[in-house]
């Protein structure tokens, strides 16, 4: 099997819960972990006669997301009904968007070591989430074989954005990288917590493979509801392996929905629903079209923060791709920016932020960048422990660089020379030992100089001076 | 002794205001009338012996959700369902002190034109109990005519207020779409459903409309009235232009007696000073029915999906989920909802959507434009409400298409979202004939003015001959 002869074609459908106070179409509060079925009303339980009223905050957040993905914002967006029966869908339809989503075509710039990859965005639309079904009794905890099922309607009606990409991703690694950066973009917009473990971010993955250079697409597999980045990556790898094996063996590959089994690291065909998927979409007659005013869209555009991908590209020339990625994806690049603005040298600032600041476990946002920049400027001349202490304190209220800078190492050779000579004069035995070939004793002599200078001497200068004197 | 057959809501309010009668006594008088005549007519599905409020009573069609009072929409699937909230129109009526007298019979989910599709048995026409009261709001219409309520609320999707009012000989208004909240109304076809008043006089009808109309934050499709409701007073129609759409007055199936009564009423309009002229709505007349019978079932198929036995209402015993759905819906729904769910599901299906639902929406736009063009020349249009007078029970139950034709003349303006007022304009074969007045969007005040003037001029006696003492 030669996986390298094949390329993967991957597209994602990403769902994120919006961080609104209330539900999408009623004013029930959203509260993660509230007792079951205590955040419900006639609207989200679909009592007869209840009508939806859209959450304007959710509409604004979706527009914001659309703008961050360079999408066109619809002048007239339409909610549509997606009809299917399931106990966690109380109305028998989900209010979603179909032909006229709030955010249309867009693109996502994905920074790679060898340049940008542009990932096409098909759309980003707003919908309501279903309620949560818990299958109880039985052996498997799955619907098949369960004794009974319980539905918790608290989650039903949570605003949800769905982002659909073009099949522009070419490897598991690239797909996961895209997903991570998309997640960070969403989180930084302040519209969602987007946590896969909590289910506030979910991804469906579409994977097919084709021979390198081949045009068009082969049948794809849809892998549903992935809930960790690791599994997304592994599931894609597994799909690629299995599809390549099948194609090379001349076996048919059918378009279908699959589940990823982490234990066997294999994909198995999803047990299909009883009914065929014809959702009979039609415009939701209980709602009027959403016509976002141009002023609103412009206000939201002006509020957009600089996107992670843009920040990586901005920082990269000064610190290199890997450092830029690490700074941005750890969210430490803001401190980096502040340090550079305060006069710190870019690479020094990047290293300090990624290493010493990270190791100290302090809040980068609380760091006084102006003062820390002074410390970084003197870093070469400060004793190591003094430098580390200064970094660790840099987020303390009232942190000042001055007391640490006073402990600057003495690196002026003329100032250190008398001390070095005194130490050599006071330790003739060690001098003889050194001259006899045992250079290891140099460390002792350095230590003596450091002691005489109460640690202020720059060890490298002391080292150099000692060698010069002993050679003379 | 109060004669509930003659008492208008306006008169009743006056009696209460002057403290000649207490709200409780008035309520009791209607309960007495109900006890006397409803066993024969079966207007009510639920009667409220007790009620709050310092005003006069009102009957509500059973698709209107009432907190603590059973609301079945005439369906087995909602048997025993008691809403936990009031429809916005109910909240508004209660705020004005109105007392709920009871819930009136309806074709199941308001699907029908005779009230024979009610799971709880048909309502009978007070003029002739062997005949239907029309539908779907036959219960409300018959109750008002039989003196079992001073007024009532109905709901109209394709004629369910106007047509029963015509067959029972009273006044019914289907308001401009979007002027009355649908929040809390059991949905049939969302883009067509409108709640409206049924009354014995045009003034009562106008007043009741003023109580329920106006934007509701709970219904995104509602708007505020551009101008307040005016209670009609005048008796002339000078300065008004009334159009007579050829196709809706000469359609096949209109009974000669109906045509004659309507023609006489239109002639009275001219005598009262209106300018009367002919106009044409060819596309609306030809395509209204098929368009309606795609859009309404399509929306219904989705609106009725929530009756799945999971959360409330009827649930059949079954071994698993899918069987539970199937049996609940098979046993809970009657034939007409099933028929429309099937048709609607088909019309929305992949591969058929464009040809059916999509095409019907385009036709609907054409119908709206055709009406708009007519209203550039006229202030109101006049035609029969129903092609026939009340027909015998059972006459059309085996012929769905014949039943659908009952709404031939009411459907086009419903599709256009326009207001329509029925007023009685005479008798044919001893049964009431209804005149339909159609207005432009928000044209209710004009309809009230014409209706009121004609009401005075025609002197129709709204009390059925057999009930006159």
C-alpha cells in the first residue's frame, strides 16, 4: 500500500454553541449543568401555538463570525425548517438556515511553514441545537438495546453556528491545524467557549482520497460528531488508510456515514436511521427574513480583533514560523507584542515569553511589559537567578525592574581584573594544579571570584580573564 | 330576562356598565342558553361554568390556547391537553375583563369547511340543524347566531371565519395577515392563519378586532396597525369605489339564490352612494385553489409534526419509538389531517419542492399583485363568501374536493394576506347568504364602514326563523 501516491480531500462541518444568555428562539436561560428540564418553556418544548422569536445577540455573533471568515453577509437571510422526527427535536423540525444563510462564501487563511493555504468557507449559518437524549438501561448505553430513553430539554434551542468548509484540506494534520486555529478565532471573537470536551464545539468530517494529480472527487465518508482534536486526526488517518486500501484492492468505496472506534482505530459504518434523509427544507413561515442593517455590520466589523492567522503572519518575519505559531496559539503573543512595543528585541521577547514567562506560570496579561522589557534588555548582564526572579515577579502589582537591574553582573574587565589577580594570588595550589593540566579546577577559581563580588560578576567575563591570566 | 338571541355585545357592555346586570349574571344567562340549545347544536367542546373578569363573556374557537382550560383543536391527539399559557389574544381579552365562556367546536386542526371533521362530532346550523354551520369555525359562528355567546373569536386560514359566518348569518372578519398575534394559536398553516372576530353586528366585530389587534413581541410576523380601528357610524357610502370581481361573482357552482342576494346587496351599495365597477382577478380565481392546497398542507405537515406523543397529548402504547410515533399519529389524527400531512410532505419532498411548493409561492406572489392592481382602482371588492348556502350534514364528507370548493371564493384574498369581512345579505331557500367584502392591506376600517351601512340598509334579521319567539 502506498499512501503517498494518494492525497486526502477533507472538508469540515463545525458546530459551535454561541455564548448567549438565553436560547435561540425563546428566553430560557442557558446554564450548563442546570438540573434536567428546568430551563424550558412552551416555545422550546414545542407546545401547541408557541412561536419562535430570534435571539438578536446570536444573529450579531453569527455576523461577527462571518466577517472574521471573510464571508459575505446576507442582506436578507432566511430561517428554514429542517424536518425530521426524533424525541430530542420537540417541534419535529429544527429551525436552521438553508438557501439564504447569514454568512455566505468566505475564506480562511491557514498559515503553513511554506506559505498560506486558503481554505474556502462555503457558509456559516445559525440554527438551534437539539435537546439531549440519554439512553438508559440496557448494556451498551446506546439507543440500540436501551430499556428506555430520557430527554433533557435544557440544551434544546441553544444557538448554534455551523461552519461548512470547502474540501480544501489535504491531510489529517492540516485538518486538525485548521480546526485548532478556527477554534481560536471563534473563542477570541468572544462568541463561544468552543470546548470540544463540553460539546460546545463539534466537528463532522468528510474524507475522500484520490490519486495525486487526479481530478474530481471519489466517494466520501462522513464521520460524525467528533469531540476531540486527537480523535479528529486519528479518524481522518484511519479513513485515509482504509479508503486507500480499498481503492488499491479494487474494492468499492461507498459514500456513507461512519463512526470512529478509538479502541480499534478503525471506522465502521454508522447504523443508518430508519428514515431516509429528506429534510424537506422550506422557509420558516413563523419568522420574517433577517435584514442586518449596514450600520450594524460595519460596527461589528470595526469591533473585530486581529485574527490569529493574521497575527502569525505579522510576527513570523521577526521570530520565525514555529515561534510565531507557538506564541499565537498559546495566546501569549499579546505579551510579546507589548514587550516589543516597549523596546524589547523580538527574538529575546519571544524566547522569554515562551520559556521563562511560561515556566513561571504567571498571567501574561498582568505583566508590566515596560518594566519587563528593561529586564530583558539587561538579561545578558544579570545573574541567571536574578533574571528568573525578575520574570517571576513581573506580573506582581507595582513590579519594577530597577531593584533587579542594580544586581547587574559586573562584566567590566578592568573592574574585575584586581579581584581576579587577588584570587589567583590567594590560591597558589589551585593555580599549580591548573597549570599541571587539570583545567577542572577553573570552576573553583571562578566561584571564588563570584564570592568576592557577591555574585555580581559576569561569569563569562571572569572565565575569560582567569584563562588569560593563567596562560600569561 | 335577557334575550341572548338578540343582545349584541355593545348592548351587553352597556347593561354591565350601567350595573343593570352583573358580569356573573350575564355569564349565567349564556350558560342557561347553552344548556337549553347546545345539546342539539353542539357548538361547545368545553363550557366554563366559572370565569374571572368584570366584562362580558366571549366564546373561543378551540384552536386558541387557554391556560388551565382544555384546548383540543377538535383533535383526538390533543384530548385532555390543558395549555400552561394563554394565547396573546386571550391575554388581551382578559386584560379588558372579558370572561371566557367556553371553547367552540372546530374541524380538526381547523381543516375543513363544515365542522364535520371534528373528532368530537359535528356542530349543527342554528337555521336548520340538519345542515352544517360551515367550517372550520362552525362552533363559534353557530354559537353567536344561536345566542350561546355575544361574540366569539375564530381563526381563518382559507375561509374558516368568513365561510361559517356566511352559512350562519352573522358578521365575521378575517383580518389583514400580521395584525393579530398567532402566539398560542394551534397552528395549521402559519403563513395563512389569522385570528379574527365573529359577532352579531359590524360594530361589535370592529370593536372586538380593536381589542386583539396590534404587534406582539411573541409573534415576529405581527405589526402595529397603521391607524386605529374606527367604530363605523355612517349610513352612506359616498366617495367609496367598490369593485366587483367578475370571476368571483360568476364562478361555476355559485347558487342562483346566492348570486341574486349578493347582486342585490351590491346594488344597495350603489344606492348608498358608492361607485360600483367591474374588475377582474383571473389568475387568482383560477390558481387560488391549487396554490392554497399546496401551501397550506405543506406548512401543516410540518406544524403537525410536534404531535408525536413524546411530551403531551395522546400517546399510543408501542414496543419502540418508531412504532410509538406511527401508532400515536395514526390513532390520534383523523382522515383530513392525515390527508393534508401526506399531500404536504409530498409537496416539500426533494425533487418535488420546486414544482409544487416553490411554484405555489410564485403563484401566491402573482395573486398578491393581481389584488394590489385591483386596489389601485377600488377601495373594496365584493363577491359571495360561499358559493352555496348551508349544505346538509354528510353531503360533502365523502368528497374532499367538493368540500374544498366551499372555500373557492375566500381563498384568493387569504393567499394575498388581505382582510375580508362577511356580512349576511339575505336569505336563499330560507338560509343565510353571505356577502364578502375584501379590502386592501390594513383596509379593515373601510370594510367596517361598508358593512355597517349595508347592515342598516338591508335590515337582515340575524336570528334564525325557527328560534324567533
